[in-house]
C-alpha cells in the first residue's frame, strides 16, 4: 500500500527544498537520478524537443542557446507580464512544480509516495504588499494538483515554526523549559532580504509582529545579484570589458560560478575568514571558475557584496528603529535562506545588530547547520499538524452599497467585511453583513474597497468580472459576506436569503486583482 505524505516545500528563487516525515524524522527529499541526487533542487527548468527537465540538468542546459530554459522565475511570478512568444512565469512555475512533485520520473510521487497535503512557503512581502499577486498565482497553480489540502504560509512563520519545534526538542533532552520570546528571522536567499519579528509563546504559537524587507527590489538585493557581480568582475579583469547578461557566454560562466561557490563553500568560507583578518595582505583567490580562467579575490568578493551589504544595513536600521519605538527587543536571531550561510552576509547582519562573538542571542551551530532547511522543515511540520502558527491577515476590506436617505437621495456607504490585524482563525468563517440587500440586476460588478495593511489610503474599484447573483428576481433579498482562507486568499460570498443559494467569488490579493499598477516585459531570465 502506497503511503500518503504531507509535505512542505520551500520554493526558492535559486534552489527549492522539499521535506517529508520519514518515521517521524524531518527528511529532505533528494531529487535526481541515482548517484546524482541532491536535496538542493535548483529552481531551473528547460524545454528541449518536448522533454522537460528541472533542477541541475536544467541549470546546465542554460548554457546552451538552442535550449529554452528559465531560472529565477519565482521572482517574476508576482509581476504582470505582456503576452509574448516566451512562456509566462505562471506556466513555467506550473511545469516546474508538476515535474518536481507528480509527473517527472524522478519526482516525489514516483520515488516516495502519494502526496495528500502540501504546504508551500512564500515570502512575507507577498502578503504585506497588497498589490503583489504572487500568493494568488501560486495558490491557483497548486490548486490544479487536486490535493486534499493546500496551504501557503509565510517563510518567516515556517522558519519560526521549525525553531519552536527544535527548541522544544532540545528542552525535552535537557529537562529545561522551551524557549518563549521574540525571534528575529532574517531571510536572505537568492532574490530578497526580508526580516520578521515573530513572537513565540506557549502551545507552539507563532505570530509575526513586524515585517521589513526588500521584496520590491527583486534580484538586486541578494544571492543572485552577488553571483552576477562576481562573474562580471572576473570577466572584466581578464578581458577589459563587461559581458552582456543573459547571453550564452554569461550564462555559462554564471552557472559555473554558482557550482563552484556551492561545492567550495567550506573552503571559500575559511579563505574569507583569513582575508577578513588581514584584508590588505591576503592576496589568494577566493573563487576560481571557468576552468581556472576566471578568479575573484577577497577584495573583489567584498566589492561584489557591497550593494547587498548596504541593503541589509538599510533594512536592519528600520528594524532597530521599530524596536526602539515600541520599546521592545528580540531575544534570539535566526538566519534562514541559502545566502544567509555566506560569511559576509552573516557578518553584515550580526554587525548591524551589534551581536558580538559570544552573544547568547545567536546560536552559531543551529544557524550554520539548519538555516538552509529551516523554512522547508517548518512547512512540513505545519503540514503534519505538529505546529499550528498564528498568521495575521493585514488588510481591511469590504464592499460599497447604496442606500436611500429620508429625501430619497442615494448615498454610498462603505461596509467593512474583513477587519485587518486579526488572526486567520477568526476570518476563515464567513463574516456576514447583517442587513438585507436588494439588487436591481441579475449580474453586477460589485464595488469593493481595501485599506492595505489597515492604515493610510483607502482604494475603491469594481470587480473586473460581473457576478451572476443566485436566484435573482424582483423579490430576492441578499446577504453579503467575506472570508479569508488559511492561505490568506479572500473571498466574497453573496447569498440569496429565501432560497439559501449562494455564489463564492475569489478575491485573492485584492489590489493585485483589481489594481495592476505596472506592466513588465521581457523580465524572464531565459534562453530561447
């Protein structure tokens, strides 16, 4: 009998990690052919004469201009793209996840077993920025898989869930009380640097108190940008000019540098440690790639990292200001995301937070051994019901109705149906507007309003689609309500009172659905 698995997926910009429980132990799935399996699954996909490849083979194919390949498509998913001959990020993401989970010969379903429930982690900024459509699109993609349960959780919440579970495990071994307090989660991956302050309290409760990050800056702010800079510096040093990015030569060197960086992590980290002790005298190359034709020194690594360091410091200045304004503090620091293991990244974060060598707030062993897996592990724990975090829905939303005043003049009234700042558990049930409403037409575009993050300006717009009302007649009366799913997707529900028939309309990320503010063209990192 095939086992059913409840799995967690850290869908990353550069690499993805898929985790399941194996006899109660958190286990990262190894994707690939026998002898070439890897727990770090490159977020790459290639299309070649009807054959789809993902992971390392697809990344290697990116060096061939004859093969259509895509990378970094996660960061393109939230954006609005023009129609073109190339595949959309939505299509590419769908194919990647299908190949990883269900349809490929090396997929989880083939090698491990059936998937019954799936939890996918997403950047916190996909929730906080109301105009970001990434969460809605990813949920729509996952819904195609017809699983019994699909849930999206924010990356810091997933990481904090794993930290909570790990600290409980350690407490049981030592006979001490488990950690409770404020955990500062710094998520530095291939695409962004985001920081969340999570409150961990009794009964495995995890709640995001504060968020700050560089999500809107995309690939300019983290690991992918560093890799590109190193390649350009090395090429310019040898040839006296920079490469045109996304051409075959650049892609070939970029993939080779990425492999070198990953495979030499321990050795290059030691070299960087020695360089930092005496930057003026240390002249050895930190990385050598492209068959040894291209190199970067310690000073050149610092040069490539400098824009990212500035971004890290800017974000953390905002964090420190918020902590000061609220007269609160963080008790522990957790670094997650693949690029957080890079020594200069760790130094930039700890220096900015004034964390010294022996600071008890920073557990070096935990951060070095578990940081890359923490998000995926946490998603798996949530999928299996071992940790149930408290996520807060930030936006206040509602509809606009017309009412007649005593002089029979029409007046527009904003009705609040979802109050922002409440836990999801209080919003998964439908919140009905108590008064009965009538409709002049069978099909209506409903006027909606939203206050992003429940502060500042309020935006109004009609739904793009006309909603066909149930059981419409001249005598029909309606109730209107809203609810938010555990994946933080909002729904508008309209019920005809006499017949009890209703229609449910998905709002998704409301402003993203109703107010697209920009059109982005040719942003795919691909060869065709």
